[in-house]
């Protein structure tokens, strides 16, 4: 694994994020982005159930029997990779993201077992919510770009991400990088709404079959492909919500 440039509060930075990049990144704003992500991923009882459970359910049938190495990209506050770290206690698990504030929340909660005091009044709920942290010894968090991973070639048995591919600058470069780090037989599982922010990305990657073609071109064997998986992201106590129409993809790196 590549050595980090620096550590901040014991979180390794595998990318030297500039002050301008920090300033531009809305996920570096504690209020409201970190609060929203924390509420969405760690405060299930606000919503009666974990809102992104459909992501985990989609992946479930394809999870390898005994992966040695697992990485989640764009892991936010770490819910999916923590679930995998719990399922596979002997696997070496990494959650990587581009936002330090989200990673800090993830590290505090899943590694350092700190209780989170979440002010839910911004979302219309009653006041501060305490969520007790956990300690997962096989889980690490680090700052990296999804298209420039700190891992060696063929080193990861499982790569997952959700709501990420339409947020990276170049999805093709990112997918090529995921292929590079996957081991032979390794699995890539991801969901994305393909809600691109730039016209150029829409013309290159829409309709979704273009992503399928790209993956085949990169060498992936696509094992499952869904185009209409609806995932509801709750917004507040009032019941407002966004419905995302995602594609769900399961692909394998099959070599020789
Ligand atoms: C829409 S959020 C999704 C978070 C979480 N995976 C989920 O499903 O709710 C996008 C996440 O990807 C991260 N991100 C954005 N661009 C990234 C990049 N190039 N590399 C790694 N993470 C990135 C953001 O910091 C944020 O945590």
C-alpha cells in the first residue's frame, strides 16, 4: 500500500488535498452536509429503518464467501464498509473518501468508539440525539480519490460504492482504477443514480448502456445489471424525501 502524504487526527491522506479543494467541497461543511450524512447513515430510528438498506440488499447475493481485502469508495460516514467489516472480521477493510470531515466522523464512530451527539433539530426532530460508537479493529479510513487508489495492482477482493460514480470527474478513469486494484475474480458492486452535474458527462454516459459498454471494454464481466432500482432518501421529520432512480451493477474481474 502506498505511504500517505500526511495524517490528520490519525486519518491518512493518500491525496494532498489543496486549500482550494477543501473550500470547494461541500461535504467538508459540518453543517449541514455532515449532519445530513450522519443522520442518513447512523440514525436509523429517526427513519424507522436504515434508508439505504436497499443498497446492502442489492449487494448481498453477490458478496464473496471470504474476501481478504475490502474497500468502499466515497464511504462517507462509513456505514456500508462497517457492515462489511462486521460480516468479515478477518478481512482488511478500508473506507476511502475525499472529504476529511466525513472521514473524521467515521473514524470517531467506528474506530474510536466515540458517541456522536447529533443535532437533529435542523431536520425537524426533537433536539440532540446520542448515538453510541463502536470499535471495529479490522476497519481503517483514509482520504483518497476514487480514481487514484493507494492499493497495489490485484490487491482487493471486493470494491463497493454507492452514490459516487456520478460525482467523480471522470467515471471511466475511476472504473479503470477499480479494475486495476481488483484481484483476479474480485467483485465490484455499485449503485449510482447517474445524476450527473455536467452536460459533458450526460452525453458520454447516458443512457446507462454506455456504462455497461465501458465496463465490458475495460475487461469487467457484468454479472448483474439493474436500471430501475428506486432508493428513497428521507430529508426531514415531515416525511419529505428524494427518490433516486439508480443503476445497480455487479461486475467481476476475470483474468486468465
Ligand atoms: C452523494 S455522497 C454518497 C455517500 C454514500 N456513499 C452514500 O451512498 O450515501 C458522495 C460521497 O463521495 C465522496 N466523493 C466525492 N467525490 C469523490 C472522489 N473523487 N473520490 C472519493 N470520494 C468522493 C463525497 O465526499 C461523499 O462522501
